[in-house]
C-alpha cells in the first residue's frame, strides 16, 4: 500500500478545482472528498437520494460500520444541487460513462491524472482527499480532539501522523531550537 499525502498547498487545491471545472462529476468528487472527510469507499457508495435536497449526509461507514451524520455546508450544497438537478434519486451519485457506479480505481486514476497534468509534487491518491480535509480542518480550527472524533481515530498521535503534521511539528521544533 502506498502512503499518500494531504494536499497542503491551497494553490494546489485551486489548481485541481480549476482542472476539474469542466467536468462536473470529477469536480464534485474532489470537492466532496476534501470537504467531508469521508473515505472514498463511503463517497462512492452514495446515491443521489443521499444528497439531493438534503442538509445532512447520513451514512453507515463501510470501514467502521459506525453511523455518521454531518451537515452539508452551503457551498457544497450548491455544487450538489447543480450536479443532481436532472438525476433519478435511486441511482449512484457518481457514474461512469457507461452508467455504472464509479469505483475506487477509476477515482484514483482521475485524481492521479489531474496531479500529473498539473505537475504536483506530492504523492496523491483517493485517500489524499480525506487527509486534505483533516489537514485543513486542523489548520483552521486547531482542535485536535474534534478532528480525531470526526475521523474516528483512537488517538491524537494517530490523527497528527495521518494528516502529515507529526513530522512537520518535529522538524519545526528542531529548526527553532538552538542552545
């Protein structure tokens, strides 16, 4: 299993959003991933009915089998409204060109192609979306216990390592320490 990184640079996020701007499906896949903290397996399992005319996403996580409910922020709601406006509620949210449910390998290829075409210098994969959410949530709110709970991690050290901050904190401590 390859270790992937969060997308820490906000300019890189903007570049990816712009890259996907002409593909509504890929744009929503990316946006939902970096704004929800859901695992790709849970994102790809969503149906139109899970998000259409909803203020909350309610799921049972595939990995943990835990119930999860969280609000869909207003910006993400606008993306969803546009994407599902003419869609049947019983169909998968993310479809391939052959009208099959998008799978994690296809999602990985979509993200990797974007990163490659944009010459991003990070190891990116589908899990980068969840890690990106975690990294930027922590940077904005500086609330490790809250993020730990959102991501369902058992310890704060796991969360710090997961979002790529543990090594950053260690490096920073060395760089700012001199006797």
